[in-house]
C-alpha cells in the first residue's frame, strides 16, 4: 500500500512494516550514519528505522503503528514535540501538516524521516517552531506556509507574528526547567532551631573597621543547620587605651555599623554595656562579692561588660565569641551546636570550648577534660549560664581598686576548687581560629584567611593551633589545572539564581571540569546556603569570596591569570545569574577544544528577547559593533587572555567597569587562530540590569571607545 511519495522517495506499508525507499542519490551515506544514531530513543515522536542499502539506494524500515491524520494541530502537541526535539538535540526542519500524524492516545509523530532531520541549529529550530506555530495557532494551510515561509526567517517578522514570541519564550523556558531539574536537590539541611542558645558576639570600639565583615562571617558560618534563639552584639563602650591596640576606637562608627547589621536582619539586638559606676558595682558585687565600680581588670581586660551581657540573656546556654574569630566549616550540615549541647549535659560541666583545626588524619576527638580543667573558653565557646550563675560569687580580689582576674580566670579557679570542667574536643568539620591583633592591619591577608577558613581550608602548619599563623603563600587559593574551567562571577545575586547556575553545572553529563567562583562582596548570600550547592564539585572548585568589591576586570584577572594554571585551559565565562541550558554543554565544548579550537562561542537564549539569534563575526568584529563576539556562551584558551595588556582593559587609566564582554572578547578574537560558533542553545541569559535610554546611551559611548582602541 503506497502511503506517500515525495522528493526523497516512496513510502509504503508492507505487511506490519512501513518502508521508505529513497530515490538514488537522495540521501548520503554520511547522513544515514548520523540518523542511525540520532533516531535512537525517539519513539513515539519520530519512528526509529532500520537502514539497508539495496539495489543502489537506501531503504528505511520500521514497525507500522496506527495513527490518525493531524489536520488540526494543538499548541500543546506542538510544544511537547519541540521540547522533545530540544531534548534530543535535533531539528525536524520540513514542518507541514502532511508530515505529522496523531497517535491514538494523543500527541504528534513526525513521519518525514530523511535528510530534513538535522542536528540542532538554532536558526533551523526557530524556523521550524515558527512554522508549526502558524499551523496550530494561526490556522495557516500548508500552501500558505509554503508561500510565506521566507518571512518566518526574519527577526522583525517573527516579533510581529501574533503570540509567537510568548510561545517561544515559554517553550525554551520549559526546556530549561526540565534540564535543571535533572541535577537533583541541593538544599541545605535545616534542623530545629536551638531555642535554648543565644549567640553573643563581643566587640569594642577598636573593632569598627571589621565589624560588618566579621559579624556577617560569624553569623553566616554558625547558623547552620540550626538557628539561634537570638543573635546579639555586645558592645564594650570603653574608649581605650586598649591592650595590644591595633586601631583607634570609634564607638559612634561601631554603633552605626551595628545598626546596619540589625536592619539587614543579621543581628537581632545590640547591647551596649553600662559604664555608670553604680551599675558596674552591682554587676561586680553579684559575680564576685567585691565592691568595685571599674569595668576592666588590672591588666585592662574587659570583665564587667561581658558579665552584664550574660545577665541579660534569657536562654540557658550562650555561644559567646570575640568579634575577630574566624569560623571554619567543612560541612554545613554538621550539627556542631547539638553536639556541644549534648556534651554539656553532665552536671559537672560548665561549658564546652569550640574546636580548633585538627591534624588531617583526625576526624573527631571526644569531648573531655580532667577534673578542674580546662580554662573556660573566652574567645569562642558554649557556656551553661544556669550552672555558671550558680557558681557565684566567683573567687577574685582587688588590685588598686580593680579586679585582679578576668571572669574566665575566676571561673577557672572555681572549677579547680570544686572539680568542675570545661570540655574540649569535637568533630573536626567545625572549628575556629583567632587572628592576633598584629595581623589585623594586613587587610588583604586577613580577608583571604577568613575566606579560606570559612571554607574549612587551612594549611598544614595551622592545624592544632588556636592563633592564625603562616605566611601569605600558605594562605593562597587553590589553582585549577583542569582542561576546562568555568569562571563564575557575580555580586548580590539572589540565591535562586545562584542555585540555578550551579545546578546547571551539576547536571552536566561530562563532569571533567573545574570551577573558579568569585563572589564580589555580596550581601545576603550566606555561606551555609552556598555549601550544599558546591558539594558536587568538591575538590575541583576554587571559591573566592571578597570582603570588599573588586570589580569585573580585576576578578577576570584574578580568576584567569592567577587561578588557572595551564595556558591551554579553556576558560568558560558563566555569569552567576545565568545558567547552562543543556546537559551536553560541557561535552560540546570539549569536542571543539579537542579539535584545537581556541575560541568557542555558542547560542544563548534570552527570555527578554526570545526570538533573537546571534551570528558572531570572527573576521572584522570592530567594524560591525563588536560583531556579536561578546555573546554568551563564550570560552577561550587562557593564553589568549594572558596576552591582553592592562591598557586594553582600561579607559582613562581606570579599569573598565561596564561592557567588559566587549573589552575582553575583541582582543581575544583578534588574536585567536581557530574560533568556532556552536549553533545550539547552550546558555540561558536572563538580564538583571535595567534597560533605559540613559543606560543604553552610556553603554553605547563606552562601546565606541572600546572599539576605537585598536581600530
């Protein structure tokens, strides 16, 4: 039974099979080879044929199955068919009603198996989607489609096609969502709040410069997997002079920064300890039974401010720490707080010290202490305030009207007399380090150490040490040696977009890549939120979290010049608020890399301009307004970036802050030897910057100046 004839051949039903006999020369052997692989697993959307070469021509054959004519196409059927094509990375280019059949249970089957099924190409795909849309939504006939098909290839005509832009946006967005869901959940584990524990961070007027950074660090590092009942900043208003002073005091500045932290909900309350002699004397009398109205000890150590703070706390436990401590977490799911509370349960325990970095081969040490030991941890530790208050009055004495001992040394003396204990030990996944004051003036070193400690990364010489130690070279970010490295940058990117970005990497079928992720001083992106998202890339991700904004070009230079080690590495730029759009993205990049390509660009989908397509010009990009070589996805070998002079990335002696894609890619493309463009949707680019005429004018002027640099 003849089912149809066409330019390629004759289709007929022979028993329980459908056979298409191609005209001689109508299809190439190479095309048959590609179709043999591409049409595996395509049922029921496209038949899966067997191929033979018979009597000088190609013949395909597949089992016959009952279908209905598809004169009336629905948009839902069309959408599902094109989602399937995106998943299979192919295009059925010859779209018309006659080439579709409707399955008995619903859904479309494309029956024109032959040369018009091609590898994914966004130009062909958009054209095919537009053709199908006119049939299903606008009711065009096959003949009308044939006559007007040329206009469907023009950007302007497509934007005027009623409803198509929305249809195409929804189609590509739904495809993206399906892809990202394959990465699986990467949500942080959150346990019940520790309703009986208050976090108390102690600061003085000398800490003004580091207050914002350090409070955000401490709270962000400690509030997982349990939240605290309250997060309090306790301010000692003492004006100085300070022991081991490293900066002048600025109490108004400190309070102003603290209020900012409270407004952003990093802190719940700010407590300023009293300095009035009567109030101070009452606190000292309650804790030591001594008549003393001075807040600091004979050695200048704050005593009364901290005890006053303990008196204000309503929970049984307090996790109290100095503002300057650096908190390390190797696993944000580790319930360190639950373990410390459990360790504090025996009646002879007054508190539990926070762990310090342990040797590499130590995963955990039992919480323990000899009778009377150890010294209560003032820098960072958990106290059972109910038991500590029961120890009052603590032993102390006066020297020239001042207390001789600090509160923790007094408590230590009480422990020794009564056989009480403060425990040490714990799981090595969570720890703290204390930076001596002498190191606090080196902001760059301290910032890097804070970041690395926060990630649980410390050099060997730091293990077993309370105080921060080592040379700057000991505290260096890990270099990446992978052949493909994703450079991810961003600032103040919302968690949902960061999650989307990293899931798009976790979903990749080819996981042989590294990551350099640079967070440029974001506010609100918490470490415990990032930890689980980065877990799939453990051992191959270098995370840099700036305490101060650095800027795009400096981050490019850090991420590529300093942190990528191999000149031949293919650096792939991925903005933190964007995502990869295909699970085969890395595989496609690797294929071109292994063919020797030194610049690789690929098609991007923009929800704000859903039908827009880009065609990079590798020959004369400066003559054509950048020649669209700035598009996402963009990748290049490290040596190409290394060769860019600082002057290429500067205007008026300053680093370029906007349009950095033009500034970097123009000299790279001009120096490359083997560029390639992949016409597949590999990148989801969702713009987050406002588009106004004023912004556009500023950027256009900047682009003109960049284009003129070597013009």
